[in-house]
C-alpha cells in the first residue's frame, strides 16, 4: 500500500509538471499535506484543517491547469470547499471521540466536546455559504447559481435539524446523503448558470 501511495504521488507530480510550472511547484506541497494528514491525530487537533487544505487545492489547481493563472473567484471557491470539508469532518469524527480520547489521539472534538464540534461546524458551514455567494459574484454567475446556493442553505438547515435532534443516529444521512445532495446542487446550478451566460 505504501509503495502504491508513493508511486501515485510521483505520478501526480509528473503529470503536474506536464501541465504547467505553477501546478508542478504546488504539487509536492499538496502531496506532503496528504501524507502528513495520516499522522496529524498524533500531534495536533488540526487534522481536519490539513485534510481540508488538500481539498482547497482541488478547484484551485484545476483552474490553474486550464487558465495558467489564479483568480479571486476560484480562491473563494477553494475557501468554500475548505470550510465545507472541515465542518463535515468535525461531524463525522464525532463518532470517534471516545476512541480518540481513550488512545490519546488529538481531535478538535475531544477538546471541544461533541456539542462544541457541532456548533463550530455550523459556523464553518455558514462561512461556506457566504464564500459560495462571493464565488458567484466575482465570477459573474447568473441567477440559477444563486438559487442553487439557496437550496444548499436549506439542505444545511435540514441536516443540522437532524443532527441536533437525533445526534449520531442520523450521521449516515447527514454525512453521506445530504452532503452528496449539496454537492450535486452546487455543481448542477453552476453548470446551468454557465450555460445560461453563454
């Protein structure tokens, strides 16, 4: 498994080198973050942020690969992905708090408690929605995109109602089902908005 991980990491860096110089420069940093994440619980509570920083570079690197430059809108989008994933990971890892505390593993939820984690996730997802709005404004996206963001807001509200009422019993629905729906809504509304603008 470790051999495969190193092999795919080298392949990733090589492919980035073929795309453009900026992607190549960023690729070793992203690979390093990905490897570091596996050990984060042993020395920091910010493992959620390390994982999410890797996700931040998804849209940013894709944009750089296509446009060979950076834009404010894609930084807002990367920020939205970052806060989104940190919040979701805080909820998901709340299942492991007792295990992590028992084995001396670092986790923000262990420090804040389960309820504290949930409230931080709410704040992060509120920031996600604001960053998605800023993405749309700076990218000059049209009405369908903002309708999609509004629908994503409703899904977040529904998810947190489930979470605060039923707790871990609804974690599958919150983490997998609703999160997938939010992703599809944002993707679909973005595509419709881009077609609308043509």
